[in-house]
C-alpha cells in the first residue's frame, strides 16, 4: 500500500461534488450533483483511514469491498478499482447515485464517527464506474462455458436484473419477463431523473442484452403466459416482481378527484420525460404546474414526489409527516435537497380528511405528539386534540409505502405460499419456495425496501438457483 495516498482525513476536509445552482436545478430534471474531477476523486478517496474493522463494508447490504477500491482510486488505479467494485455489485453507478449512504456506508464510516466527516463513498463509487464506461472497460459478459439450462426471471427491476447478470456469468440461458414496456422497474418509472438519469439504466439494459440476457416485455405472467407454462419451459423460475400496490389511507374524502398514489404521479412524470404519450399529464390532471401540492409521507418516495412537483412548476409544495425530522425514514440528504428547492415540511402532522366537492381543495390535518416507543423502537405519534388545520391542495399525493399485489392470485397459483403480510414465503437458506424449482427474491420476499437490498437478494438467489440446477444434474446423472 502506498501509505502517503491514504489517511488524508487528518488534513483534508470532506468535499462532496458540487451541486448545481438551486434555481437551475428547480427548472429541469438533470442530476443535481456535478462529477468529481480526477484529482478530487483521488484526494477524497485518500481520506479513508483503512481501518481494521471497516464498518462501511459491514453496513453495506452488498458488503462491497469499499476500503479496497478507495485505496485503488487514491493510487490512480481506477480500472482495478472498478473490477473490485463490480465483483460484489451489479450496478455500482446506480447505487452510487441513489443509495442512502448517510444511513448505510457513510453513516457508519469511522472517521464520520470521529468528527472528521465521512469519506464520500457514494460519489467516488459513481465516479469509478462512470469512468469505466467512458474508458470502455465494461464489456459484455462472455461465460467460460455456455450451458443448455435456462432460467426464467419474472420482473425486470434491480433484483431480477442482478440475478440475470450473475446467472449469465455462470453460463445459463436467462429469460427476463416483465409486464411493462421497459426494463428497469422502479429505476425507470419510479425514481426521477434528478436522482438517476434514465440513460444510466438504459445503458445497463443494453449491456445485459449484449451479454445474452433475453427480455420479454409487455408479458404478464398469469395472463399472457401461464405460470405452469413458464415452469415447464425453464429449469428454474425466479419471482422478483417487487411490490407495487400503494398503501391506502382510510380518511373521509379519499375518493375525491386528484387524491392519487405516489407511483401514479411519478410514473406519469417519468413517462413524459421518456417521450411517451401521457394523456393524464397533458390534460393537467397529473401535472403540478401552478398548483398547490400536498404530499403525505416521509420516505424517499415522498421526497421524489415533492421534488418532482417543484420541477413541474408547482405554486406551493408541502410535505406532511406524522413524526419529526429525526424519526423520518427517508434520507436526510434528500430532505435537505428538497428544502433548498423550496419544499415546506410540516412535521408532526397527520391527515384527518380530504376536503372538496368533486375534487380535493384542501387536506385537513392535525398536529401530533410523540409518545412512548412502540414494538419497533420508534416513538408512537398521537393526535393533539383541537389542533386541526386545513392545507390548501389541488393535488394530494399519497406516499405511504407499498404492499405486495394479490398473491398467489396474480399468477393463478393457489399453491404459491405467502406470508401473512402477502409476501412470498421462501426457505431463507435456499430462497426456494415450497414449489420445486421456484425461487423468489427482493421486495416480494422482504417487503418494500432499498434498491441495494434487491440487488443483494437477486445475487444470492442466482447462486442458489445455480446450485439447485447443478445438484439436479448430478442426481439425474446418478440415476
């Protein structure tokens, strides 16, 4: 190790890539962070202390070898840094953009805990892989051996794609089925461009296609293709559909026009950005321009909604959340970005009713106080009597999280086992369901979670599927 390349945190302050001007970024959907210059990336990577117990790596769901690729970046060995990064992560340039590093790797960085400011791990990760693309270091997968075994992956989101990539590396023929018309799942239709430009996802899609992964889009399993046919055609099936059903809010006035789920709103905006014909946006129904917008929720999806509304030219944007800032589930960085862009956060506030005749005109909400912690350790919010207040609203967006769709009915498979939460039940050692050769991974197993966890689950499922197929081949040969 080149010792003078590291431990710079003592003399060098943390410096993130610069943000674009607030007024400029309020008016477009481009990513808000500029890119590191090469010297800056190396210097910031060199702030790593190379500690003996790398808590950044421990708290990363993928257990990325972060200290190793920080060292290589500090020494200017970027191609090697990419190879190390790619070894554990299917989409490092995507995780570098959208992971909540402040809650994961950077939030647990040793020098962050010592008061020196965390190493800017996510920004360096993004820089490494963007450079790898530009330099041509990322080439299509060429398996050491092509196998005649095939695997069906249901769902072209991050979990399914991560599994597809790893299965291709092992030489299996991989077919990915998705009911939508593009590959990427929430990365395409849920996450706005200012966090993840669509070209980044499309580039990976093309790479997977060049690597031999076959995509079947606009195909709904259970309707266009039966689940039984899929099982008969392939050696194994992986269900990686994610969770898309919006959680509801039982409140008077919920049925008023313009009270809409977050994904309905975000999908319309993202489709418009992709050049699709979106009638509900064009007629103004899902366009925030000139309107008072109220978003209900405190997660990253809520942050995506409020920041999208700003860019669409909303008259005002408020976010109502029933707990305080410290207890919100979303990224604190996203909250800061939203505040800079003009979003008003109304903490300790919960909706009581939606007001209006045919369309919503206001959200009546009451103040909350935090009581004792509940079973999860979070303090329970309770309403303050007589504190109701109306918030003017032309569109109310519900960003309350997601639940699984109606399984097993969705696939027409009564024997597909589900938990009491509606997620698929698997053997967590093998990720196989009770149905022979049928596996599941990602949010459809663990519930709504982060992209990085979906990637981890997809990669683990690919290993389990490979082992299953190999074991089955050995048994067949022995017979």
